[in-house]
C-alpha cells in the first residue's frame, strides 16, 4: 500500500470514529520477542524532545514533532523509533500526569505507529532528577515511579503490539551503600514496572517490556545482575537494553584517544562479546537503546571524520552479526528536523551501509603532502574488513594501476607522479578527494592535503576569551597537551597531559585561532608557566607557552 493510501485509510477510520490502532494490531503477524526485536532493526531516537526537562518538547531547541518528520525518518530506512519521555515536570503534587502532556505523547506515538514503526517509550531524565534519590527517599520515589507507569500503562493498554515500554533510562542511584544496593533497587523498580504493566490488562498482558542494566552499562557485573532479574521475573516477553558510546577517551577525544586505535577497538569488541555470552546466548533479545559518540553532544567534529567512520563501520558489523538491534541517538545533531536532511551524509551513509554489509576503510582519510619538499610516493594501509579492494577513482575517472598507484596486500601506494599532479595548484588545503573502492559497502574517501607547518603567534587576553593566533597552512588540529615546568599535567583531567577536544581547546579554522577555554584556565595554576603542545594530523607539533595572572593570560611561541 502506498504511503498516501495508508494515510487516507487512517483518516477514514478516524472520520468514522473507529480506532486505527486496534484493528492494525489485530492484523499484525504474531512475532516472538526475538523476531520482533529483529524487525525493529534499525532504530532511531527522537532525542532532546519529549525528554527535555523544560516546559515542552521544544525547550531544548528542537522543533515541534510533526507527522512529516516521522515519515521522513521512516523513509531513511528506520524500522523503530525510541521516544524518550521525561515526566516529572508534568506531574502534579499527587503524581497525576498533566492530561495535555500525556495526550501529546499519545498523539506522537500514534503517528509513529501509523507510519509502521515499532515504538519505544520510557521514563527518561527522571532517572537522575529524582529516581536517583531512592536510597534515601525510597517510599516517595517508588510511589511516584509507580504512579507514572500506572497512568502510562492505562493510556496505552490497547495500543498496537508494536509499542514497546522501557522501564527507565540509565538508572542510577546516589547515596547508596554500593552496587549491591544499586542492583537491588533497580530490580525493585523493574519488578514494579513489570507488575503494573501486566496488571493493566489489554495488550499490556503480553506487551514487550524492556529492562535496563544499572547505568544501562554493559560491564559484566551489570549484565549478570540483569540476567538474574530475567530469571526471577520468568516472563518470555522481556527484552534487555544497554547503551554504547564507545571507549571514553576516544568518544570525547581526551587522554590521547583521538584515533580509533587498538584499545578503542578492543573495548568495542569486548562489549559485544559480553552481550553475546551473557544475554544473547541465553535467548534474551538485546536492544542497544542508544549509541553514538559522546563528543557528538557538542558537535560531530570533536572526533576526526575518518576515525569516527571506522568506529561506526565496526560497531554496525558487530551489532549485525550479534543480532543486536541498534537505536541511533540523535538529539538533532544528525538529522536536520527542519530541512529533513542528514547534516553529514557521509556519516549516515557509513551507518546505513553497516546495517547490511561491511565496508573497506583505511588507516586514515588524510594524506598530507608538504609544500616546498620533493613529492615522493606515499603508502597507506587498507582495512578491507573482509571485502576486496578493487580500484581508485578521482571524480568520475578511474585511476590507472601501475602509473598512478600500486597495491600489495593491504598496502596502497600512490605514485609520486599522481601526487605531484594532484597538488600542483597553489595554496593549502584539500587538493583532491580520492575514492578507494572495495567489492562491497561504501567507498573510502582519501583527501590529499597540501600543507606546511602551522605557525602560532604571541597574544594576550583573558581567561574568559583567549585565542592563540594560528596560521594553519592546510593542517588540522588533532589534540593538545599541557604541562608545567616540573612535568606535572596542567588543566582539567590532570591525570593526563592530553586535554579534551572542544572542552579545553578548540580550533577555529575560519578565524585562524585556537581557543583555550575558561574551563581550561579554571584549573591552571596562577603564575605557573604552562607549555602547550598542539599536535596536528600531519604529524607536526607546535609548542606554545602561556601564563595566567589573575584573569589575564599571555602566550608566546616556545
């Protein structure tokens, strides 16, 4: 049925006063929980919307949800949508949920079901706002939690079986005696949620229910505790959920974790191995209710493009082969909800391709050629990932194996002649984008960059606004270290010399500066000179010395 005809049918049902949801549910095929979870792949999060803690769904900057937005997401290939909901600010003193707010959530859920989505709703930021106080305010927290699920379960008891309920997002507890108590409290919440929903009748007697680990974390102890809960509840219609944002230093670009290196890869592989061993092998379906990189909360440029593409390629492969359903966290930074387009089509292309197959990658997506130096052949390591390398393209032109490049095993060598032609135009920056082609998946873009060593200049300023004048000369900043004269680490995260990208420092290529943030200076000792080393993707480093005196800052090239 076409989308237009489907919508006309829904409108006709509404015009006659009939419910579209119940008949649709009756016509839907009966699926086991594992089959339903498989049908939910892939999924997307309507983040920073109903989970916003302000007055309404627009309070965190996203537009009001429309049918068209949901249709647009469905057209991107997503089969499920997670709609996080924060309820607390819409509860009266007696815990009654504002009827208008509940009706609005019902409206959007109904639209999503009409679009053919599986839909997941939950209790979201309430987890840290007030549920976290359960160790010291047990009875009040439990009563408030139970009141939410009693009302929500009643509101959705007759909804399509494609509606899935999640007990709580990222459960956490403050002031507890430790993990033993944390596990007990979470088990109590999950059991109460399970009892309330099942007792509400209708479709809720067999509705799929999603239970999280503590912190929605995939460490072994968290998984073991959740497995024990599944055994105790003895309900075949339960699903486990965890979240995954990668190895933390890589996920935010701190402590030298600016590459998707062996450590970051091992952390990802270990997570999926634990999911397979602890849950999937026992017949427990798993939904990764959120995934991404934590640095994306600021902007997707916190992690270099090629490094994050390699992360998402491997992540997607592991999820697919492990039979784990994934739900992309999108708070508005990925899909432009006004324009209806992806802000980074290359990133989404890699993610979407990983739902079906593997893609070849390479050690980097950047190849730097220094101005004024003899141009020589350059070799880059390929990561075929089970595919086969086929050829190289420049635009619509297929380059010649031999004169332009050679391949030996996983080593791709670009000839000096090719690189000379590509970089002969004056100036710095990307001179050509080569497309490395493999037997399947998406191509790998390799930018050939003409550059020279960056140059920094002396500057004065304040801790509130200090910027190092920088002539980048085509290079790009990877990370920064900060140390005192005695070798101690300066600035935030003083357990490492490597500072956090975009928190302690941030390049502004258009302005020709590297900003050092107030957050950085807040943890810099007054009158103690700090040696800052800027590390660039070409491999060049530039050293700079700064001193803070009160709110004033001076800096000079070292």
